[in-house]
């Protein structure tokens, strides 16, 4: 008798097929020559016992546990790799591309094409960055236009100042000539006055 074993019992229930050996009439010999017992179908007439050594069952359970753990580990590894690939494709790569575009915009390159990746946070960030770049283009164009207008105005002002300076110089020359003429006239008046006194 094995003590460290797993036992399985299954009851033996009599059926109509077993009545030729165990049924009626009681005491009459059956097909093998043994006396019939006079029992009825449906009665329990013993049990089958299966005995399995426990160490063999433990080995099989351990092997199954190892197999399940191995499959579970491989499945977990596949899930982790899948999550990594999904995160890299849908988050890390688009953010890296947006970082590159933002650096180029910071260096003054407003010609970048920003591709929208979807409607998630990264996609909304792409749309915002694209709008910012478009607004910067408009702002730069406005600044260039205003600078051009200021340059034209400065040129016009410079030309006006040059004309004023030339006119002032001419006026100064005319004033000097008038001063000389007035001095000549004064000398003439003095000469005439001196002649008139004589």
C-alpha cells in the first residue's frame, strides 16, 4: 500500500447489461457458472480505485506550472514589446519630430512642414505648432512691410532734409551776397555823402 499517493475512486453502478451476472433469479448460475446475486439495476456494487504516486503527480504539476509560467512570461514579453512599439510610434517619434521642427523654427526657418499625426495630444500639439508658425510668418511679413514703409519714409525724409539744407545754404549765400551788396551800398552812400559835404 502506498501512503504518499493520490487515489481516485469511481463507483460501479449496475446497469441492465450487468443483470445477466448479478440479477435474478438469485442463486442461479450466470454465464460463467457463478451464482447470481439477485440485485437490481441502479444499485452501487463496488468501486474502481486508481492510485497514482504523489511524486509523479507533483512532477507533472511542476512541469505544467513551468510551461504555463514560460508561456505567460513570453506573452508578457510580447505585450511589453508591443506597448513599447506603440508608444514609440505614436508618442516618442512624433514628439521628436516636433522638437526638431521647433528647433528649426527657433533658428528662423519658418518653411517647415508640420505633419499632423492624429487627434490625440501629440496631434493637437502639431496643430498648435503649425498655427504658431503660420502666425509667425504673418508677423514677419508684417514687420518686413512696415520696415519697408519706414525705409521709404526715411528716404523721403532724408531727401527733404537735403533739400532744406541746400535751400539754407543758398539762403546763406544770398544773405552773404546781400550783406556784401549792402556794404557796397553803404560805402557808396558814404562816398556820396562825403562828396556832398565838400
